[in-house]
C-alpha cells in the first residue's frame, strides 16, 4: 500500500510503498476514507518528546471501511463504515468498561491514517450512522477533545467563556460552549484567518489585539471570563489566562505544550483560580460528538477547508506550518 511516511525529525514526509497491514487475532484492517491533518502531527515531526521518527506513519483522525477482520473479532463485519477512536486500549479493564480508555494500562495513540489502510482494534471502531459521511468520521476526534475540555471546565449556563486560539480545537470549544449554554463566547487569536469561521461556529466575538490581549478580551466579554480555555499550547498563555479570568474562575489547558512554562502562582492563588488539565476524551464523549453530527449539527463541518490526495500530502503538510485560512485539511487516500 501507499503511505505518507516520516523521514525523520525536521524532514518532509514522503509517499512510499509499504507492506499492507495483516490482521492478527483481534485486529481489524480499515481502508482509510478520510484522515485529518492535526496540529499535533506537525509537532510530532519536530519534537522528540512525541516519540516519532523515521518510518512512522502519522494520522490519528480517520474513518473508513472495514475490509479485513482477524480471528476472534465480534461485532464488526466487512463493509462497515467506522470512525476510529485513536486511543489504543485493551477494551476489557475497568477504565475501558467505563469509557475512560485514556487510563487503560495498554494505552497508546493510534496512528496510521496517512495511508491507504490502517490496522486497529474492534473496541476502537465506532460505526458511522447513515447520515454521517467519512469526512464526519474524521472530525469526531477533535470534536471529542473539545467536548472533554468543556465537560471538565464546570462551565455553567450563562458563563462568559474566553477561548485562546482559533485552531480546530479552539473553534470546536466555541461550538460546544455555545451549545451548552454559555452566555458569551469570545475567541482570541493573533490573526484574523479564522474569524468568520469562529463566528459561524458559535462565537459571539473574535478578538485580535496583541498589544492589549487582556483588555481587549475583557471588553469583548463585558468583564473577566468565568472560564478560559487555553487551546494553543505555547508558554505564557497560562499567565495571560490568569489575568483574563475572574476571581474563583477556571482555566482549562487543552493546548499541547512540551516546553517548560512559568507563571506567577501567587497571582493565581490570590484569585483562587482553578487550573484544569484536559487529556483526550472518553468513549461516551466520542460517541456524543458523532451523535451531534448525526442529529444535524452543521457547524463542526465548517472546520474542513480542504481535501487532498495522498500524493499532495507532503507538500500540504509542510504548508500548514504557516498560518493561513486553512483549518482542518483531510486526506483522501484514494483520490
């Protein structure tokens, strides 16, 4: 099969012919229909902390058709269209049985979506309803990540919500916050590329003011935020969030930052700010995100700005290192 393969850190991907996946007992082979290019994929090609290198096939946001089934697999059949939960797990322990698959001892991040076929497990496959497309199946993962953050935030109906960062996760947070009754949702970014998309997905306002990020957000919200969602993952934004949140408010960390960060703990303590970290999602939240699409929520589909072939993937991947009007680019291997 063909796949876009890592050549090493700080090197472009290359399309290569690699062995087809062969299912062993308990495995499933999925013909990839769509796979999203995630910001964390870009980080994986630059930061050794993610453990990826030459020979790795990235891609954890994918959906497709079940084409091969290993021995002992139940509940799936060839031809089923599925969205793949990219959290590897045993499917049997207490964490898996309760849906908190990210705490399974067998946890790992499922990759392989930048290819014609991917190997996965049946407990990671969620059937697509008839109303959902393969593209829908590929955006469930970022929607579930955002939903998990909103669920952990303790956000109440009527709250003022500030979202730092207008990437796919930040925009999905704006969608869920508005859907769950936030009184005011403001997205703040350093550029206006995603302004129209943010407003269409549920934000009441969009703020770009690097010279006065704290004051501009407060004016747009009509006061300090009850909840701040940090969806970028760069040093300095926790400290900024402390200034932007009200006393006894909450900051939720969704952005992935592998670099050390510093902030004034006294400033946080003096306001009794709650700092909440959000890791992945539960199976129930993944299914709820797919259910929202199935029930007609059109806004999340606005995340998708382009669909490209496998051959085009290396060049498009490199182009996404620069901020543009692109948001979520999907790979269609059979294009």
